[in-house]
């Protein structure tokens, strides 16, 4: 049916004026003879058009689903037909109940079968899953700050729900009718058939060489028997097999508060629940307990989805017939069950349950759990007639409380049990996880810690009986033993008991002497315990005790008779520990003994890090050291090249310093002619190394023969310098000696006369002679080394030892 061109132009103008992007080019071409359906197919869903008075659309014009044509001052048959025909406008839905979600766009499907029937495609079905929360959800979010879901609603979220309509199994009692498809296989000498058939309108199928066979009215389970009986009158020696294929589709309607209202083609064996899951189910505003099946204007049954969701009871499910309408009414009264229950959610009260008690609704939430407190349940209730419409009341989960009748808008909050013990205290041992111990009335510290062995933790035994990863005698053993000793060593002088005063809930901290509390002979220190107390036992690592009670260890190695790791007494000195190790051997070089200390090494590392940072800052800010007086371009070029070289050298020196490690050495300052160990007190972690007598002397700096030279008795600094040969740039006046005992012998040139020269000093085995170089040009590195005229800063403050001489020269 075609529209007159003048009327079509008028209709196009109306659409454009209403903001509908139909497309003027389409309207103009349709005016030349295109069909009305083609001109209107681009109209978006949700469009409502009012025709001017006197203008009517001819009957038979097909209106796209979702487009409503209104007649100003009257109507016509086409308009009425368009308004009454259910359109498959898929309202978006989702399992996200955050009230911040806003309205989502709708999705419509066009006419596909020429009769106005609209079957959604898979892509349309999964197009959107966003659902707008209802008023009760918004209200809950306002007063609780939480997004609360509706019980069972998220079960209707499927990626492609319409697959369910096509995979419904065929029951054996299904009665075949026109439009159903079957597959027939016949094997006989006279006839071979393997073919699918659709039952005709007269209820028959036509088999080759056999003719029509009436199958309408036959049950699916009796199909083979029916064919066998019929063919037995015609054929002999045959086999027949028959199966039911795709069943005919029936048209149904889903209306009301549904996610995707409209007309659907479903399998003829589909049920109401099948269709609900396939079409998206109710919206947040739709009922899940009062879903109606309307057939020819009469309500044939009501389905309560709660029974199906909770118990899997589908006994009240209804088989659909062509033309059925599934009506989802607005949601009934709702309540919220929150807190410590298995399934907190919003629940709909059933119109069929007269009591709607807390006990009845709680069954849908999975009842209470062992973690739910039965002593106090909060119910917040709405009375819209009051100025302050909200009120709260508390009930217990006893028989009377469970019979409390719930009303629309009630918010029931179940509190969790309190993690409080009525007869236990917590014990924290040496940093291990807390353990809870039962107590009896009047129990004391001695009752839960009857002896010292009860303070040993599992970690203690794991370390004692698990082989360490490191090998025996490695350098890491000292640190491991020190950490083990500190961790396991209990602080017997101090322990804490924490308690809450139940009178005013104020915290109390009670300190006690652990050794006395464990000792039953000291009742004054034996604190009486109360449920909930927390007892903390500290190690000496957690809280430092006096040196007399500390476990301190040192390592001694080298030329002693029994090298190893030894525990220190409070007043042990260096000679005492050497005596514990059996004394020195005949090869021991006492003057070269090295004593390294952890605290000294840590401070030296900090000093070295600061030096590196200062040099890096100079390197970053320098543009090159310039020599003044450049008068020509050639001089300037030379200066620039020199500046680049200086900068590169400084960067190289910084990298060399980064890889150096302080030695933490203490200078023992012994008499080289008669070395005696000083009575220096030792500290935890000290390392003592007694070397063999070396056979060489090191000479470094501005000399030609920079190397280790063979030691010879009675030679002085001057003798070794003659053998090494100072360079022309050598500052021999600044020559100093790094002694084998860690001390530095440097000249004092602060006065007019050099009265403290080292040139005549006798050199000992292991000594190092350093000859500084004269500063010829002022660079950042030269400024740094020139400022270290007292070379004790290099060896003591930075702890670099003789290894640094090559870097710092």
C-alpha cells in the first residue's frame, strides 16, 4: 500500500519538526512511489506522532514496533492497532543496584515476519544489562550508604537468554500438531527414507510411495509406534525410526514490569518460568511473587518465583499456549534484611502469607548463622504520617521476636556476635602470633606459664633443628647467631598485661617482672588474670636490657689456636677473647690485628654516602673547570677539552667510590716494636682477624714503581722512596704511612718547621707508604682530595683502608 505523495511529504515534515531523524532524502524518494513501511522504518523506538485533524493513514500501513501514531481529535484503525500491538522494546537491566545508575537507552526490533510479530535476535537480547534501582533501593542507599540487591533478580542476567527458548526438551506426552518438525528413517527392500518433515495444516506428512500419514494428535512418545503400525499395513521386512525435531513456535506476550516487554515466538513446550528467564525477568519495580498467566482475558494461574528460587519447586509452573500473556505486576511490599545473615538482600512480602513474620521472610535469606547474634536485632520502620517518619526498635531472635510481623519498608539489621571470650586470655610470645589460653576464675600468670620452657615457641624449635641454608663456618654465621640470640633471649625483667576496665571501658596497662611472675615463690608479682587480658612477653631485641643480661657474641679468626664464635661476658676485653680462643699461634702478626665493629662500619657508610652525594652534586652543577687567561680560540678549545676530561674523571672516581665498602676497622695504635693488645672492651658483633706476618710493604701515589715491595728490616720511608722513585709532581713533604695496625702516621706541616716528618720512620711489614701528588690544576676532584690533607679522614671516617689509595691518588 502506497501513500499519496502529498500526504507523505506532510508526514515527513511532521517527523522532522518533532526532532525525528527519519531522513528527508528517504521521505522525498518515497514520495516518488516508495512504500510507507520503507519510509517509516528508520523511526526510532519510543516515537509518538500526532497527526493533524483530518489526516489519516490508510489501513494496512505497518507501524514499526515502538512507534505510536496518535490522531488529533480522533483516531483510526491503524493507530489503534499500533497502540494495542505489544512491541518488543527491551528495557535495559543489570545486576548493578547502585542508585547512581541512570536511565539507559531502549532497544527495539523491527518487523521480521510480515505479520507484526517480533522475535528478538541474540545480539538484541544481550544489548544491555543495566537496570535502574527502585525507590526502596535508593532509600536504603541514602540511609545506609550501601547498594542492596533484590533477592533473585540477578539470576535473570544471561548473555544470550533466548537460547533457552530453542533448547526446551520435548516431553513424551507432547501432542504433535501442524507446524511441528519430525525426522523419519525407513529401511526396507522397497523403500529407503531419511528425511525431515513438517506436519501440514491438515495434520499429515507425505511419505514417498506411501502417501499422507496422519500424525496430528499423536503424542511424541508414541510417534514411532504410530508410524510402525501404519507402515505395517503396506510394507514387510522394514525398520522405522522417528524423532521429534523443532517444534512449531507460538506467539506469547510479556507485559508489565518486565525488563524486555513485547511479543515473542517461543517453543510450543515452553513454560512461564522458561519464558521469564529467556526474556529478562522482572525489573527492580516488578513483582517476583505474583506473576500472572493471562489466557483469553482470564488469569489462568499465578507463579511465585520465591518457591522456585529457594526450593527448586516448579510444580506450579504453567505450560504456555499461543496468545498467552505473561503479566508482571508492580512489586509488592518490600523489606530489607541486612547484616550477619547468609543472603542479605531486599525481599518481597507475599500477598498470600497473612503473617509475613520475620521467621517466614528469614527463611528466604538462609536463616541465621552461628555468627549471628540472637540477642539484639534492629528493625527500622517507616511511618509516613509522622513528622519524623523513621523509628527503630530492638528484638531478640527468640520465639516471640521471630513472630514479629514485618511491614513495607522495614529494614532489619542482624548484628554479628562479638569476638569476646568469657574464659580466655591472649598470649603474645617474642613476636609470634597471639595464642588464646583458657583460664579459670582466679588464674594467675603462673597458671598459664608454669615454667620457663612454656615460653619456647615453635619458631624457636624450627631454628634449632632445621639445618641453615648457609654452609658451616661462613661469614654469615655470626649475623645469624646474633639474630637468633637476640630473638630468643627473653626479657625477664619486663612484661606487659593489657586490660579493659569494664566499668568505664578505659584501657589499663600493667607491667610486671616476668621472672618473678613465673616463680611461684614470688606471689607479689603473680598478677591475677581476667578474661580478655593480653599478656605480651618481649625479647631483648624488642626492648634492650642491660649489657649484663644481653647475649653478645664475637667472631675471631686467623692465627689463633681455636678460631670461632664466642659469647662475651659483660667485661670481656680483646685480650680475654684471644685467650678464650687459645691464644695466638707462632705465625701470628699481632701488630697487624684487625678489629672491625658494626657500629663503626655503619657510621663510615653514612660518611661515604655523604661524600658521594657531595661529589655528585658538584658533577651535576659543573660546566667544566676553566683555566683563566685564554686569549685565542685555540686556548678556549683546549680549555673546553680539559674541562670535559676533568668531568669524566670525576664521574669515574664517583663510580669507584660507590663499589667500595667501609671496613669498620678500629685502629689499635700498638707499639710496632713491642705490640701489645690494648684492653679495649668488645661489643656484640665485633670481628677479630689476626693475620700471618706479611712479607711486603705497599708504596702508592706519585712514584714510578707503584707496587708492593719486599719488606726488609730497619728500612725507613726514605729508603723505600729511593727504591720506588718519586715523580716530578710528588709532594714528598706530605708523604704519610698507613700502619698495619690501622693507624695513620702523617707529617705535621702546620708550623714553619717540619718537626714531625715521617721520612725517618722505620717501616713495619704490612705498612703502606702514600706519596700525594702536587695539585697542578684546580678541579672538583682536586678540591676534594686537597681538603683531605689529614688523611685520617679517608681511613677512619670513611673506612676505606689501603684499597682507597689508588682511587684517591
